[in-house]
C-alpha cells in the first residue's frame, strides 16, 4: 500500500491495523521516503514464546539440534 506521510499521520491507528496484512510505503511529494513493515519474528523467538515457563527445556540443546538439522539439509 502506498500512502502519503500526511495521510499516515492523520490515520495512524487505522494503518497499524493494515500492517497485519501488508507493508506500507510512505511518500512525500510523490517520492517514496520510508517503508513501514510488520516486524519479522525468528523461529527461535517463536519457540521461546511457546516454551516459556517450561523448566525442563534446554534452549542450548534445541539450538544445537536446529543447527545440526540445517547442516544436514545443506549437504
């Protein structure tokens, strides 16, 4: 979606909802000046969120297993 900076400022809350589905390109005087994008969440952070509070989880072992499986896939 392409939006002027003035429009973005005026309707900021509405555009926050739009960010759930698409990035927004901000323009000033017809020129693109910025891109507002939804933050990307890494797989590791997602797993941490799912496993938060689990005492028997060894995050180092999970990371090593993930890295080892990536190396096998690259071979």
